[in-house]
């Protein structure tokens, strides 16, 4: 990420460097940002953040990164198509990281020890897309497991759509159709959607998944359970 942004970062073991725990410098050294405080990644809130000062001007900013859903939850506004874009990129095998930023008003006090105060109310800036290429030996290893008659299941903390893309790259034994099974955040009911529908349509329509249609769905799809 730093290579693409053309910045380098130097960490300090204490705050002796003008109170900064680290300093990020652009490749042409025109801009420098001192990191005053960091909140490390937290699996519960799915994001990390930093309080940053532009050294030349003294302006302070909050930068937040994390899952698109987590950053969206603390943003003042988000693009209306964010969820669909995230799903579409994930279905193409990308890992999506959301970014948010806000400039601090020096006249408004803020408790830098309060993560909620620091992170809340950022402006959603966009997504960064990452892709981890498969190791050359991975496909052969999967094939050897199949030859040994070992049933393979994938358990991952990655987005289910990204995981399905990887499975297809590895030519794992799956049905042509794969569906994601999830819980509707509004109703709490179990729902499913075809992975191919996510990629083809601008509007993702989830369908109820219960005892009334379970046998039909299982006959047509392999499932990725979230």
C-alpha cells in the first residue's frame, strides 16, 4: 500500500520525536505526516485508525481503514452503490478495504483515548482493492488431496465471494452454481443469493432460505455459509 501511495513510514519506539509515534513521508519529501496515536485493528469493529498531524501546517486528521461495512457505519455519508460495488469486486476475487477521513476542528476538544469519539463522523473516501495471487504449488496440492479421496472444505475469514472466486481458480469440485447464505440484517431471517447474480445485476436480490425451498436450493447450488 505504501509503495502505491509513494510514501514511506518510520516508526519510533517512544514518543520522543516531537510526540509522534511514527512519521509518514512522501517520496519527494514535500509532505510529512506525524502519527500521534493509533488504534490497532479490532476484530469486533473491523477497523483500525490513526490520529495524524500534517507537520508543515499543524492540521490534524483522523484516518480510518477497515471493512467497507465497518467504515460505512461511522461515515457521515456513503455512495448509494457501495454495497453492490463491494459485492461485485469481491466476486471478482478482490479484497476490499474501505477508507474514511475527517479533519479535526482545533476549537472542538476531543478525547484521543476514546475510540468512538476519534473515529465517528468520518467522510467515506473510497475503496482500495487488493488481490493475493495463488501460490504456484497450490493447485497441485489440491489435486493431490482429491486423489487421496479427501473431502475438502474451506473455512476462511475472507469475504465469501472472494473465497468462491479462489475455489474456482483452483478448479475445486463444485457445482456450476454457487450461492451465498447469510442472515438478513433487518429481519434476522436466513436468505441466499446466487454468486453469478451478484456479478450480473446492478441490484442484488436475496431470497428466503428455509424448509420450504431448502431441498430445491441444495439440488441446484453448492453453498457458502457466512
